[in-house]
C-alpha cells in the first residue's frame, strides 16, 4: 500500500465527511454559521490534500507547477475561512487585521495566477524524487519566486491575527475555547507556514505537506463543534424538562405578578417578539391581541424618555446583565403613567442579545409623591436659602442635618463641615457650654428655646447670634427634630448698648438740668413722665397715671390754668407754653416752665401731647430778686425796648417824673425827654442799639428830664443793654442830679469866692509892692509939682522945662492909675475869662509887680523865658494869681536865707508834647517831708499866720486850665514849684 | 530967697520918675544934683571934693540903701545920706538913723521936708569935712611922733604925772619928760588941754584909766 496516498486520501476523506456533516448542521440551523465555515474549510483542506497528493505524484514539472498553482485556491479558502471562523466562533480578532490577511491572500492568489508557473516558483527546472514514508515522491527543483513572500506574509499576518484573537478570548475567560481553537489554529498554522516557507525556499527538500497540519486544525475545530452536537442532544432532553418546569414557573409568576400588579415581559430580541402578561398589557395600554414590538412600545413611551429608553436598551444589548429604568408611558386614554422597569438581558453565544426579560411596575403614585416631595423640598430649599436668617435643622438624634445657604455663607464653611455637631466649632468657647446646655435641655423637653451666643463669621469675627429653635413634628405628630433660625444681632446689641448709654446720658443730662419729659395720651388719658421727675413730684414711677393724678401735684392756684391750657392744646393741636408751680413731697413750692407740642394721630386729631418741663424756681427767684432790686433802687430804673417803648419802671422813676407806672408803660420813652431834645433822641437810641454796651448816656452833654408837670431837672443816665429772648432791652438808671448840680454850682461859687479872697489876700501880701508902686509915681508927681512951684517962685520959669515937668506929672499920674487898675482887676470878683495869653508877658508883668517886694526881701529875681512859648487860652488874672502866690511863698521861704543867696528864678519852657511849663525856683528852706503830702491841700499852711489858701488855689486854677502842678526840693537848696499847662484850648 | 548951702546933691533911685522929679526939685531949690540909677553907678563916680549928700532909696535891687551906707562908712566917706523909702519899716529906719543917716523919709515925701534934709545933710557934710580935715591935720601931727612919744602922749592926756607915766612905761621920769616936751613941740600945743583937744580932734580913743 502506498502510505502517502493512503494517509492523504484518508485525511481528505475525513475532512470531506466532517464538512458534509457540519454542512447538514448548518442546513438545519442557518444560524450555525460557524459550522458552515468549518464545512467550507474542511472541504478546502480536503482539496488541498488532494492537490498535495497530485504534487507528490507529479511526473513532470509542469504537472507539479499546475498543482502548486491550484494549491493556492484552497489555501485562500482555508485562510479566509480560518479568519471567518475565528471571528464568528471565537468572536474575536481585529477586523482590520482580518481584512488585511484576506486581502493579502487575495493579492497573492491573483499574483499566483498571473505569474507562471505559480507564485512559488519562477521556474521549475525539474523534479526530484525523495523518499517519503517509504515512497518516492516528487519534489520540485527550481528557482523560487520572490513573490512567494506575499503569500507567506499573509500567513504571518494570519498567525498574528489568530494570536491576537486567542489572547482576546483568553482574556475574556473562555480559556477552553482559546486553548482548543485558538491554540490549535495557531500551532498548526505556524507549523504549516514554517513548513511551507522551508520547502518553498528550498531550505529542506520535502514534499509539501501542509495539509496535514490543516487537517489537524480541522480535527480540532471538529471536536469543538462536536461538543455542540453532543450538547444539543443533551439539551433537547433537558429542554423538555425545563419547558415543563418553565410552564409551571410561569404560571406561578403570573399569579404573583398579577397579584402584585406587575407586568412581565420577555423579549425575543432577534425576532423582536415581546411576550407580555395580561397585566403588562393593562399597564401599557395594549389591547389583548395586539402584537407587542419594541417599536410599538417606544411609541407609547413618553417622548421625553424615549431617548433614554433607547440608550438603556442599547446598553443592554451590548453588555447584557440587569438594568432598571423608569419612564413614562402615555396610555391610549391619554393619561401618563410612570413605569419602573426592571430587566435583564441574555446574550447568545455570539455575544449578541438574545433574550431580555423584565418586570414593569406602575410607580406613578410613587413618582408623583416623589415629585411632590422634591418640589416641596425644593420650595423649602428656596425659602430656606432666600431667608434673611440662618436656618438649621436637626433630627431626632440632636445632630444637625441641614444648614441653609445663608448659614453656610455666613460661616464660610461647607455643609459637610457643619453637619452633625460640626457647627459647634464656630461657637465662641465662652458661650459653647451654655449653648449646648440650653439646646440639650430644650431638646429633652421638646420645648422651643431662644439663646444668644457668638458665632464665628467667615472673616473670623465673632458675631452675636440670636437662635430661635422650635421642635418639629411630622404629619403624625411625632417628634422629628428641631428647626431653628438665627439672626445676627451684633449690631442690634451694639445699638441696644448705645441706646442704653444714650438713654442713661440723656437721663443724666435731664436730671442735671432738672428737666423732665412728659407725655399725655389724650384719648387714653395716660400720663407718662421721666423717672426722676416723677420721683421728685412724688408720683409713682410705674403704673398708669391719669392727667388728674399728675395735676394733683400742681399748685392749687395754677391747676385750672394748666388743665385748661393742656386741653386747649389737645383740641387745637397747637404748641403750648406754661409756667406753674408744683408742690413737692416735702411741701416746698417750685416753679416749673413747661413747653410742649402735640403729635397728631392718624385721624388728624391730636393724640399725644409731648412736653419738656424744667425747674425755673431759681430763675423765678432771680426774677423776683431783680424786681425787688429794681424797686428798691434809689435811682430810677426804666426798661425800654427796641422800639423805644417803656416796658418797666420802678417807684423811684415814678416819683422822679411824677407819672404813675401805668401812665409810663407802653409809652415812648420820649415823653420824659424835654421837647428840644426829643427830635434827636431816637437817633441816639439807634446809635446805642447799634453798638450796645454799658455806659453813661450823653457823655459831654447836659441831660434833662421832663416831669409830668412840664418842669425840667438835670439828670444823669446810665445805660445797660440786656439780652432777652424777646429782644434787646435797654436798662436805664436815672439819677436826679439837681441837688448835685446845685452843690456843684455852690462849690463853683465858693471856689470863685475863694479865688477872690485869695487874690485879695495876695494883694494884701503885696501891699509893700503896691505901696511902693504907687509911691514911685506919686513921689515923682510931688517932686515935679513942687519943683514947678519953686521955679515959678524964683521967677526964672523955663516954659519948656515947665512943659516937660507937667508932662512927667501926667505920665506919673497915669502910671499910678495903672497900678490901681491892676490891683482892681486882681481883686475884683468874677468868673474866669479866657483869652489868649502870652505867659512870658505875664511873667514880666508879675515880676514888675513884685519887684519892690523882692527888693524889700533883698531877693534877686531872674527870669528864663522860652522865646518859642506859644500863647495859650487862659485866664490871665488867674494865672497872675498863681504866679504871685508862688513868688510870695518863695519870698517867705527865703526869709532865713543869707541875703546874698536870696534868688528867685522864674522860667517858662515849651515841652515837646504840646504843653508849657512854668516854674518858680527859690533858694529857701525847701519843702519838709510832712508838708510834701499836703502841700497843695486847701487850708494847709506852714506859716504861722497864713490862711493856707495859696497853694490850694494854685492847684485849683492850674487844674481848671487842664494842667498839673507839682513841687519838689532842688539840689543846691530851696524848692521848685512848677505847673504845666496844655498849649491847646484847655478843658474846664 | 534962701541961700542954699554949698554942696552937691546925689540922688540914687532905680525908678525914673522919682529920679526925674528929684532932680527937678533940687534944681528948683538951687541945688546942683546928679542922679544915679543904682548905688554901684554912684560908687563908680569919683568922689567929689566938696560937701555932698546922697538921697538914696532904701529898696533897690542890687546894692540897696543900707548897703550903700555901710560901704560909705567903711570907706570913711563924708557924704551924708538921706534915706527915702516906698514903704516904711521902723526897724529899718532906726537902723539907718543909728548908722548916721541924716533922715529917713517916706515916699511920697513933702518937697520942703526933703529940701530941709538936704540942707541939713550938706551942712553936716561940710561940718564933717571940716572936722575931717581937722582930724587929718591932727593925725598928721600925731604921726610925727615916735612910738615912744605916742605912748607918752597917750598917758599924758589921761592926766597922769610924769612920774606915773614913767612908772607905767618903765622908764625914767626924765625920759618921760623929754618925750613930753617933744610931743608938745611936734604937735604945736602949749598945754595939756590943747593936747587933749588935738588928740580928740584926731579921733584917737584915749587909753583907759587904770
């Protein structure tokens, strides 16, 4: 027997047989595609074996070549079917790789037929016979075709493809399959490829025997596929059993699901057949006999859920396993129901979804409830988050389970941080203990609580929080926890504090100022007063007071007036102003000033009277004192207002002017001004008001007052402005100065008399001088006249001489007359007359006058007269008097001075400041210390027989000229008396 | 017509009217007069040789009448003073008179009163001059004596005897005698009485008796 032929034939036959078998299987069940492919492949392997045999039996290279050529056809089929098998049966392998393999193989096949003889050989040169299995077989000798690589490459790719697929299957978990199918294919294809490559490239000399390997693959695949055949039979038997059980089970399920209102369905996916229970039809609104398909189902699904449904189904198809979905359906009657579907998907051996089965339940009610709950929760959330307060909730376990947005924003923490007892971290350590205690205690008692504590804000500052917590109860009345709201009361606390302080301050201020606040609610007749005030009046500080109770403290005489005023104010709505007395608890009486206004209510009727009262007892007392003072004043007091009307007078004024008070008040003040001054008086008043200040009126003027009986009298007025709230008042103090004027006049007269007397006295002092002065001219007259007589007696009369003589007599006579006139002027009584006086001339006159006296006293007189001395306005006689007095005093002072030293210096000088100074300096005894003080006093004298009028008069005269007189001792002995007079017009 | 005694009259008064009046009056009485405003002016004038009198006002600035009197006395001038005054002052008057004034008149004075004074004054002045001359002569004679002789003379006129004189002086009587004789000769006197008169004329105070 030819072993080669035998083996190859048997192999081929076996393959054919297997092919046939599996072909029939496929014929029966068109879904068993793997079987078909296997059949094809087995056939191809058989053909391959046959061709190999043909090759081995080839006689000629051409035969060999043809066989080789035709070998590629089944080879291609094998490759393709292997690829297909892997893909179909193993359900693995990358598609692109698959196509690449097939594509490449196709290319090589085409190339094979294009080239001659075939793709393996460029040329077959000859045949060699080798011994194979005891038989000689043909082996080609020739030039290998490089294009052979294409075919071999495709095999390589196939190997890679299969490897990849195997790995995928292995990974998938089908280890048996991977090993059996994938592994075997891999092994044998690799071997076949190696063998083919080796032979093809002439590396080994062996006949092509790749079919053996492929046969091995076929065998492996057949085994694999046979399992199914085996299993099928087992399954058929089992199936029967199962079917029975299934029917039983189905019945039970039906029962159960019907009872539970569940709809069952089973979906044959490939056939798109949905088996459903009656219930299901009911649920979904399908008619009893209506066929149910997935599409049909989709149609009744709510448009909004369709997409989701599709996706779920898609997912289901791909993955298999269980799923759950909720969706709405629109029933034929238009109503919408929620369906909860729970199902599972079975995948077939190819991994495709084969069966799905599930349960559908109408969950509309639940859904609605859920929806409502969600809405309700959402509403709650909205409200909670929108609330201006911080809201927290806790459950029955005391732990907090909710904080609204404001809370979280306030604390700057997340919900997770705050939940449970996390919120307590934000509470101020000092308050935490108390907080928890309060909360816990209330919680235990299921009571509401309020607490204040400090909570840390997101910026780290602790803010005061007022937390109101109330217990929550569910619909059944069971306790379900607490809910609380918190408000940031920091500002409030601060404001309260500030308000408290402000109130305290105000109370303090009011107390200090003795102010009281009052409120009288007219309609309710409720009187409220500030605490201190009430206490002072002995009224109860708390509790309701009626107006009458308050009025009980008002002095009985003022009660009616007060009551009336308040009622009027309440009625008219106007502001009111009162002054009244109150009787304190100790019985003392105080004056109160009360100002207030009305607060108008909604109906524009005065509702509340509000006022301020202040104790004005002191002021009243002061007013009283003022009034008494004014009345008691010895001078006349008159108060005159801005318009010049008399507002107030005292008794003295009445007496002074002879009017009664009533006749004066309200009258213009001009009624007491003499007519000739009346016109200009308002101007003076205006001037005073323009620059009001306390001063004497009419400085420099003589003022007179006019009595009622039209008589006038001299007055002096002092003016003081007084500011009152009602405007400025002028307080005039009027003094009747008639008496004073009278005495002034008398004094003036006395002075003049005194002056006169003094002049007379001075003249008396100057008797010597006077006598001397007169004697001189008289001697002259007598001498001349006697001489004249003798001349005449002698007989030698010289007429010329006589004339001279007579002229001299006349002159002397005049001279004597002048002297007498001078004396007369000096001693005449009379008031001072002012005229322009040149002091120097005056000095000269006086010097001449006193010269005899000076000579008598052996006293030298020296004059130092300032040539620039201005003339002054003065009374020449009075000044002469001054000088003579001083000179006489000087003579007296020098009585004990040695004759040679007796000297008198009279000097006039012009001072730089517009005054002139005259001085009389002697060399006498000087002024003693005791005398100095009283030197110029009237009736002070150091002379034993002096009247002491001299220097007093000197001072009076000098001062009346506006000058000053002084005296001092001089170095070198003696005294110097000097007086200064203003050069300008003197003031009297 | 009365013949006025010879002599010059000086009138000193600070007042012009008075001066003028006086001058005229004096002239009308036939006297020659000179007027001065002040005593110093008068003293400046060289002394006149003949009898003179001075009418002077007591109260004058500068050197007054009293001062003038004193000055004249000091200078042994023979002018006789007539004081006139504007106002009377008894002490002053007495003082003036005591000092040798002729008279003390008050202004306004009577003209004849004044002229009488002037007359008296001139007479006295002349008398004074005569006496003065005599005195000078006597003195001149006395000057001729030696000191010793003078001493002797002094004692002689007291009536002392020569012996007494000798004893007083501590010399011999003889000496005294000699001196006495010389004295008498020099002085040209014959008797003690004459000597005494001479000495009296000279104005020498006698030595007091023991």
